[in-house]
C-alpha cells in the first residue's frame, strides 16, 4: 500500500509539470493582459502603461515568462493580483475557507439524503417509494444547478425571507463569537441545499443500481438458501458491496465540489474561489486564474489518490500493491 502511494505521488510530478505548461499557455492565449483594462481609461498615460508592462515582464518571450513563473511557484510565490493590489496567496486565502465550508456542507447533506434514498429505492424497487424517488431523480437530472439555485433564491430569500440572499456573513457580526458561527451557517443553508439536492440524484442512482445488481448474484442466493435473515444479508453482503462505487467516487466528489462551485457562488454572491475565478477571468487577472487552476488540478490528483485508497480499505478483497 505504501509503495503504491509513493509511486502515485511521484507520478503526480510529471503530470503537474504538463498541467502547468497547458495552464500557462492557455492563460497567455487569452486576449489582453492585466493592464489591458487600463488602456480604456481616457486619463491613463499610454507611456506609463508601456513602462509597467516592461516592469511586469509582460513583453518577455513566453518561455522566459513561464520559467520565471515556475521558479516563483517553487518558492511559494504565486505572484501579485493586479486587481486586488495584493499577493495572490492572500487573495485566495481570504476566500478558500468559504469554499471548503460550502463543499463539505454540500457533501455531508448529499450523503445524508442520498444513502437512505438509495437503499430504499434499491431494496424495495418497483414499490411506490421507489417510483417517487425515481421521479425525484428524473427531476434532478433535468434541472440545471443554476436554475435550481435561482428558484431556491427566489422562494426562500425574496418571497419568504427565510435566509439571506448573498454573502457569507453579516458585516456587523463580531468574528469569533457564537453569533458569528450561527450567522455563517445561516448564510450557508441555501447554497448548500441548492448544491446537495441536485448532487443527490447521482449518488442515489449509483447506489440503487448497485443494490439491485448485487441482489441477483450467486453469493446472495447462497446466503439466503442457508437461512440467513434478510436483514443480515443486506447489511453484511449487499450493502457492503453496493457501497464500493460510492466510496470510490468520494475523492472525486470532494475535489469536484471544491473546484466546481462556480454557479452556486456566483448566484448567491458567496465569496469563495469559484466566484473569484469568474471575476478574475473577466478582469484578466491571470496570476489569480493560473493559481486557481493549478491548485484545483493538484486537488483533483489528490482526490484520485484518495479514492483509490478508500476503495482498497473498504473492500478487503482489493489489494493495491
């Protein structure tokens, strides 16, 4: 197991190197740069902008800019955000925990809802409960997350005024107090539920299909022929095997939620890295964009490793050596 983990970690190094080249080249291929917007200001001095472009190294050859960028990253320097006038690490650090709270809250609610619904739908398939859950799945598959989030915002924020319409905490709340924690949770309810209620349908369908498939296997028939109670057959054999794909996808779910919350954060004006990514692209703040893409790519590789480790731990028959 440890040899496998070490091999995977070493294998991530060339993958990250290739990703860094692709990310940097794609950023450079985008029109404009960090100073393009200033040229539209009638009060801007073109000569001063040209000097700044030289000072920032934007006129250097692409390979020179890439080497300088990689060297800075190796020293923990992701550059300066020319939109926020501060270091990229500080800009991302101010927002990343909001995205982490949103992602793990969404993941928690997703599994709390999806696991019972998947078990009910798989164990009592073709029942009225299964048909109701299947209808919910069809509705979830057919509804884009941004449409569902807008509907939730309209109903529970503007119509019934039960939850705040945006932000992560009210500005007048003192940090570190119990009221501050409750206020942050209150701001998280709508974004978390919007993401979780849509994400649930995939997990429910996976679990249902695995339970139905496992029920028809020979070792389940053998267990039942030996007189083992049906409850023990489900808990000891069927559910144990049915949870394998859910466990295998856990790492992907975590990294997907951390890096894929763009729609939710934008709709609810939630200050996370998803919203930061969108605004940085629009403002051509490429130092922030490249840093976010690289961090998300690294998190995806870690999520893949985590999924493999969890899968081998859940099923003792699987040994990764």
